C-alpha cells in the first residue's frame, strides 16, 4: 500500500535563481555529470519529490510516496498479513535482476531513514493451528474421565508469502550520504539481495498518528530459493488474545516460536530456513541429480532414495532423469510424490499434471473407508488416468473401474475426532471415502481412518484437493495425452 507525501518546492522559470538546493536544478546537474562521467556507477538519479525510492540500475522507482520516471512492472500477490492475521492482496513491484538499493528524500531525513526496515518474506507451505490453553485443559479433563484424548494440532495447506518481520530474514541496510543533498540518504543492503519477495517497512505520521506502511517487491535474478516455513498459530479465544497483544507490542513481528522451518525437527527452529531452490517444474531439472549417466540410472537412483526416505536426493535424481528425457511420465509422477513427502506442497501438482499429460496414470496409495460395520479400511491403490479411474487391492478384483466422466468429486473433509483428512468420490451413485496414505507422514490406521502427523494431514488435504480438480479436467479432455 502506498501513501502520498509532501511535495518539495521546485525552482522553475526565469524569476528563480537555480541553486544546488533546488531539486530541478540538481537533476539537470546530475544528468550533466552522468554524461561526462567516466567511472561506471557514478551516476545517481536525483528525485524531485519527497519519498522513498528503490534505485534499480540507476533508475528511480517510487516505493513510498514520491514520483519517479521509472515505472516497474507490477503484480498482485495473495499474501497472509501477519498484522491483521488474514489473507490479503497486495501490490508488488517486479525488479528484473541488477543491483537494488534505496534512496530516502525527506525534510526530516534522519528520522525517515531510521524507521525503514527491509525483510525477505518467508513462504508458508502449511498453517498449523495449536490448541489454546482452554482447549488443553479440556483435553486433560477428557483424558482423566476417559472420554477422549488430548487436543491435536491441525494443519492445512497455506502456500502464501507471509508479510512479517522475521529476524532470520532481516536485511541489514547501511546508510550512505548523498553528496550535496543534505535531505537525502542512501540505504544500501549490506550484501547483495537474493531473488525472492521482500517488504520495505516504514513508519510515517498520518493524521497525527504513527502508522506502519509496507511495500512489497519481487526481485528476479536466477532461480529463487523459497524461505520455507510452516506457520504455527494458536487457535481459539486464547489465540485471538495472543494475536491482539502481538499487534500492540511488536506489530508484524514473527518470533521464532511462531514457525517451523521446512525440514526442521522442532517448533521454533530457525535452522535450515533456506531450502534448495524451488525453481520451476519445466526448467532447471538436471542440476541436482546424483551420479547417474542416463534416464534409467537416474530414475532408479530416485526410487532407491525414495524408499530410503531421502526425499531431497529422490527429488534430485528424478529431476536428473527428467533432464535426460522429459518425455517419460514416470519420473514426473514420482517427482510429485517426492515433492509431497518433502513438504513442497506447492510443486507436486504441476509434476503430476505433466505425468498425466504424458499418458502415465497416477497411482495413489489410499485407504478405502468401509465404515464402522465393515471393519478396518481397505488399503489399495487409486489409479487416475486419462481413460480410466479404478481402485483395487493387489490380487483382487477392482472395486470399480470407470471413465473419468463417470466419477463425481464430492469434496475434501476433515475428521473432527482424528488428525486425518479424506476425500469423497461418487461412482455410479455410490459414495466412496478415501484417505491418502502419505510417505513419511507419521501415519497409522485408527479404526477406519488413516491418522497422521500435522505434516501428513497437510499432504492428505493437498492430494484430496488435487483429485477434486484433476478429475473434471480429465473428463473434459483438458489433460489429454501430450503429442
């Protein structure tokens, strides 16, 4: 969000003497100096209006207030605002590579520059909701009376950047004076910015009150490394009070106790906050494979790593296999499963779409819920392909085998009594409940369901949502076999 700040007086016309204090004249002088400069990087654009600017390869882009001649491309990002604790859509500038620093032009430049902070934004794959104190007490009483178990964390896919201030992702800004411009200060990152999404925070006075303003920008330069976390919040009335207290004392601040780094073992860990680059599904697929020379050896190495629960190695080898031959769908299908197991929920769907598009069906390990009267769940494979969708157990006849147009997705459900999620399909007027069985999800069969850890439940929800949208695509021919 942007605000309009005061305009600086400009000396123009024959009735005004041109001086170095006039921004207009200073701009003319700066242009002349740039034309005669012989040392690269000496040119510094001079703004005409008060504001905070990004300087990208010598060009001024107004970030907070101000007005510049350079208008970068922009995009709208759906983010989770950690101040309002709600999903919001914010405008973000897009800067294509190059060096980026900032320029503050203000009548009280010392105060204005001191209030500015820069943070890289973490990418939350899941939202983990923990029970509040009241729910924990209720759970303890239920255990004592043997009427239930302890309250469980719940998890749901998030897949959004978090507009927050995280200590591990704060960018140090060094102040540097602008020669001949006492009302300007440069803010230079102490180290070169990586590709990613950032927020520039500033404190300004509006209507007699101090307010925090944030402006997002995305820096694109090579492959981006998502700073991946699982965001952990407290639910219930206790969580609402906790969030309100945080807004009053340290707005936007995300403490290390409030997240789990992807791949870390415990809440609050800030280690391993920067996992390997996510990249794009279609590119950079051969750069992190192990020792393999052809598609077959890379693919087999990936299967071996997957069996050993070495998800990152499996990803590297499956991507290596795709780098050798991207027209074979098996590696795409297994890459999607490895992404899921590794918690990279935002990436598996595109890989599975590619597999189906190449004519390779998805084989999902699931539990078919038979109901309490039917005993435990039936564990088997749900196969989803271009021509057929069927469920069966090894050595037994298929429970059903129909075309995609004969299957109606009916939704993804959470179990209120178990840490589990299932999806519903209707086939020839009969309802089937399926629990996806995640790899490495810490799952076990409880009665008729597959109960999992929060990470496993997040996989179950994500797969259920994928099944809900892929079946209509198959029925319409939108994911037909690629030629």
